[in-house]
């Protein structure tokens, strides 16, 4: 949505939605509304004591109350996801200061919906911890992480995905503290829990491999780092190539059955797209530093970025990376098949830019 492109727009929109949800929340507070003497609302689920009898207008009022409660819950859930996505996007773009207000709003709405001790608060704590790390506030980051860790330890139903996020952020904390042994321990746990939740070859698992690769790269263990960077690249290639192949086949017909143009789509939200850009461009920078030794690896990452930007409908960036890949392939005198594959990508992008008649 367009609000994600403007910090000021985001805050104005959030204030409006927050005020609306807050007004509804006052109306839906549990154990505060009595209806017709004996009847009493027991909680946000709208339960009524068995002795209650609500004929006529009282029943209509009660049904309206249930409607308000459901609206409040739906509004809060939407605001939680909206703020969480905005904060994530800012973090992946390196805008740590901008991520803080969105993360704090996400935490506030989670408290309103789930209470102070719920495991649902953990993702917001982790956002705040990551933002604090990005701002160099390590002690503050530790406080958020220990709060998240304590909440997880008290929970009996914490998901594997939440465990993964917790260990990933603990890994980032120890990377910032240069404690690589402890960082590797937590990132290994991150990969384990993410694999349990999503599978070993999922893009949501690839972040753990990427951060672990960065550790090995910093420690000059380049063979291990190279293996992990390759794995991350292959995971993203498999994911984006599936979307690209479907779209490229569809574009041979140019229009769908309804006569409308197909829209490019990564299948990702804006935060995930920002994460993909950050990870892949980081790997590209490393590959380009050794492109004379392994040009195919550099071209492979360039082609992934072409597909990503093409699916994001950013033709200029897709062409930029495509031309860089083609230039490197010619410079290194790679086989004709490789050059043809890149030319095919560029041709599809060029076709996309021309209006359909």
C-alpha cells in the first residue's frame, strides 16, 4: 500500500485507525455492561450468564454489542499486522529509527488484544530489539530480547516460527557483541525451528542461513560462507523462478480470460520483498568481489535479482541487473546457452514495457 512509502502518511493513517479502534475498544471492555438486571456480559467473546433473559430491545442491544466486539477484534488484528509489516520493511531497508514507532504500536495493539503476558507480544519485542541493535543500543536490545525470552519460557503453546524469530534475534545480538560462538548456537536453533515450521528450503528459513554465512565470512571461513550463500541464493531462485515461469507462460497470451493484463506478483508482502533485496544484494556484493574466480555465481545472483524486480514491476532495475549479467557473461566468454537465457529475460522485460495493442 502507498502508506508504506511515506513515514508521514503512515503515522497519519495509523493515528486515524488507532483512534477508531480505541473508541470501539472502550465500548467493548469486558465486565462493564449490564443488561436488564440479571444479564451481564462476561468478556470480549460476548458470553452471557445462563440466568439471563434478553427479549426485545435488550437482545437487539446485545447483538449490537457482539458486533462491536467483533469489529474491535478485527480492527486490532489488522492494525497489528499493518504495524508489524511496516516495522519489518523499515528494518530491512536499514531505517531503524522509523521502525520504532511502528513496532511500538504493534506492541500496544497486541497488549490490548491479548494481554500483558501473551506469547503474541514476542514478535513486537523482537522488532524493537532489532531496531535497537540497528541504532547501536545494545543494552536496550538485550532488555527487549530477555523480555521476549521470558515470555516464551512461560508459554506452553509457543510456535516453532516464534522460537525461530527469537533465536534469530538472539543471534543478531551476539553478532553485535562479537560473541560468534553464542551467535552460531542461536542461529543453528533458528534454522532448526524455521525448518520445523516451514521446511529447510523455504525463504523464511533462508534468513538463518544468511546470517550464519555472514559469521563465517567475517571469520574468514570462506568455504563455509560460500556454501551457505549458495544455499540462500538457490532457495530464493527456486521460489522466484516458480512465479516467473507461471507469469512468463501467461504473458505469451498477453491477456487473461477477462481481457485484463496480468499483474506481476512476487507472492511476498512488502517487508519480505525488502528482505529479499537486502539479502540478495549483500550476496551480490560479495560475489562481485570474486567475480573473476566464479563469474557463474555472480551471474546467478544477478538473474535472481532480475526476476525479483521484474515480479515487483520495477522494469528499470530488472533491466539494469539483466544488462550487468549479460555484460559479465560476454566478458567472461561464458557459453552461448547462458547468454541466451539472459537475453530471454531481457526480452520479456522489454515486452512488458511496450503497450499491448
